[in-house]
């Protein structure tokens, strides 16, 4: 953790409060994090399948069954979260 904090501090993304173990995001850090979040949301996430190597090792019926199973698990999870 200290390694990562030191790297962020040296790059100007965060700064340490004097006399404490707390860090605050600098204005430059806010701009950097905003840029990377927008980059992920607009470029990487929508085009992630294009970045992955094409692999059709699973037959289509099995893949369809696995997708349906995944959707059913998601529905059960959402229903359990709403009940809690």
C-alpha cells in the first residue's frame, strides 16, 4: 500500500495532510481520475469484446445454456438483495 501511495504522491495525484496519515486528491488527481473513468466508460467497456482474442471453443448450445444460467443466477441475486 505504501508503494502505491508513494507513486501516486510523487506523480501529483494525491497529497498527504501534514501530521496525519491521511491523503487527499489534488485538483490534478481529480482531472486524471475523471479522464480515466470516462476513457473506461466510453472506450474500453463498450469495445471490450473486440479486444479479446476470438475463441469459439464452446459449442453454441452450451454457450446459450451457460448464458441462461448466468442470467438466472443474476435474477436470484437481485431478488435476494431486494428481500434483504
